[in-house]
C-alpha cells in the first residue's frame, strides 16, 4: 500500500462517510481504496467521538445545472468598415 502521511480532515471524513455507505467490510474497503485498516479504524473512532462527520454531509461535488438564454443572431449586409467612415 502506498504511504500517504498527511490526509486532510476532509479526506478522512470522506473516506469514513464512503465506507459507511459502501456496505463492505473494513478489510475489503481499505483494500479497494488503498488505505490502511489502522487509519480507517482511527478515523472512525475519532469522528464518532468528536461527532464531526456531519460537516461533509451537505457538501456536493460534480456538475451544476446551468441555463443559457437563447440569443438572436442578426445577420447584416452592412460592411463593418462602413461604421468607421468619416
């Protein structure tokens, strides 16, 4: 397993939340995510004690819906340089 020494608080919470939703055993989850079981166990304990897990519950990632207004395209036969004529 590759070593990562500094997981951010958000990363730790995300792993814990994802693990709880996964339905996998700790061993299988850690194997698929390439994290140590010891780390996951510590994060589970830390977040249960500190009650911090809800901090990421409403955070979303991905795409947002965007509405684009239709704009009319006007065609003209007037040459552009005619506006600059003196």
